[in-house]
C-alpha cells in the first residue's frame, strides 16, 4: 500500500473499522472495530497515491472512475468514519495547504459575469429534468428544508421552509414580490397562492424557466406569477419584498456588493428582503476543488462575516438573522436515500459514472453539514428601520396562520383525492 495512505489511516482511524485491500491484494485493518465496518478495495496503485496526495479532488474522481470499490459499507460510511475521527478538521495537512493556496486565487474562479453565470447554472440545473424528480420532494424544492418538531417527512419540511420564509417577508395581499433564483417555481407559487401577492421569479436555467411557467399555468396562477429567464442584475422594480433561496451561493465574492446594491435599488422604501443561503461557521474559505469542477462551477459558500459587510455597504439594515443547524444534513440524507432507491433509473438516464458522481456529491455534502463547519443562514434586511414591527411576534403569528391554511388545503386535497 502507498506509505502515505497507510500512515494517514493508521494515525487517524482510532474509532471505527476500516479494512483496506490494496491493489496488490494485501489487507490492512484500522480502528477499534466499532461503527459500521468498511472494506475498501483499491483497483490500481495510482488510486492509492492520488487519494492521499490530493484528497479534495482525487477522492471523488477515483470513486467516480472506479479507482476503488467498497466490498463492505459504502462511501458514506467511509467518509463518516474519517470525519468522526478528525472531528471536522481537515483530514490531511496536504488538504489544508491546498485550501490555503486556493483561497488566494478564489476571486478569479468566482468572477461570475452574466454570461458565465448562465453557463455555470446550465452545468447543474439544465440536466435532464427526470433526475431531480427522482430524489426531490413533490414540489421540487432544491434547497434546505425546515424540520419542525423533529418531523421526518421531507414534503412537510419543505412546506414548512416556504411557510417560514413567507412569515419573514411580512407579506400583505397585492404586494409585488421578486424571487431571485426561483428554481422550479415552488416558492413563488406558494407565496402567490397562500399570501395573495404578485410574484416575479428570475432564473438562468432554461429547464427551470420552462417548468415553472408551465406549473403556474396549470395552477391557474399565470395572472399573478411569471418566471423570467433573466439575470437578477437586469430586473426592473420596484418590489415590496425580495426573497432569494439557494442562489446566493452562485453569486461569488466579487459580486456581493453588486447583489445587495441591486436589492436596495429594487426595494420600495418600506420593502423587506430575505436571503437564504448555505454558510460556513469557520470564516472565509474556498470551494472544494471537486465540487468546483464537477458540480457547481463558480460557486462559493460564504461566511456570514463576508455577507454582513456587503449589506452594510449597500446602505441596507439587517433586521433579523437565523442560523439553521443540521436541517440541511437531514435534507441531504433524504435526498441521498431517495437517489439510491432510484439509482437504476438515474443510470438509465445517464451512466454508472454519473451515478457515482452524484452519490459522492450528496454524501460529501451531508457529511459536511453533519460533521464539519457548514450551516444555513437566513438574513432579513430592509432599507428603513421602521419597515417592520419592533418585535418578532409578527413572524410567529404569520407562520401560525399559514400553518392553519396549509393544513386546511391539505385536508381538502385529501378529501378530493378520496372522492375521485
């Protein structure tokens, strides 16, 4: 076995059970025999070398390309064991050095012009539409769910997320709302239907644009909801409220000030905005090299310390902030389990390499939220400090009212289905 890999595993794996079969067939055991047993077989010497010299990129690439396979346990069990033993720190010194070097050049990779942004979005969101329907909830919410009262149901948690955001926007019937990064339209349709507002959604994904407008037409909401294939920097206002969910991660550090300048210019004087984004607890950093190359080119998960100054410089006022811990770990686990249940269908659409790539993406993401330094934040901001009540009671009251409305609509739909 590669000496560096052996040294790392021997030094690191104190808890758990990992057996490694190297490319020559030699078996080496690590750990104390607890946790889920993992047996990994390397199929070529280069894979042993690559995963230790450049784990941030090569661990994922070798898994995708068959450099190693699991004879017991899974890629999730392997990565969980490593992260439990490293307590969320960078597993290798080499990975930390690489991250520091990449941090120095991150602005080059995150220079997201309008043309580059559209290309980056197409890379991930314009995949075959059948893919997302195989692992997302029935409303195709592709962002962190909000698990209330420890409920296990993904559909219920995604509905709760939309309700939670709506309450923070302090909406009144007839208001004009902008949804930046509107996805497949679920949030915009919810706000129009439940809150009686007029919604404009913008996306750079042709697939999402087509699906969301079709959904608006099917629900009879086209007079109050429209989705545009447009960059947020080209939108004309004003709007009484702005919401952005899961899009800020694609903005890039070079463009934070521009993003919030646009929000300021589009908001009415008493307007309210909420940005929901993945964040990092450990301060500014850079995007994992494998994620950057294969999943989210141009993407970056910000630290709150990078976001707040940009809001302040835009002349806006932060009026509320909430940190969501573990909610995304649970969301990703639901997605991963559904993805694996439908793996054969994904393979029929793409191929085995694609299945491995997406399994690794979902595994690495869940591990990062469960054991490392990732979370989600929701930041509410306004142009004017008198735009909102001085206590948060209005949020709780609005959320309670929406919960009652959601429950009644669900009961009506259930009766309708039962009567058919």
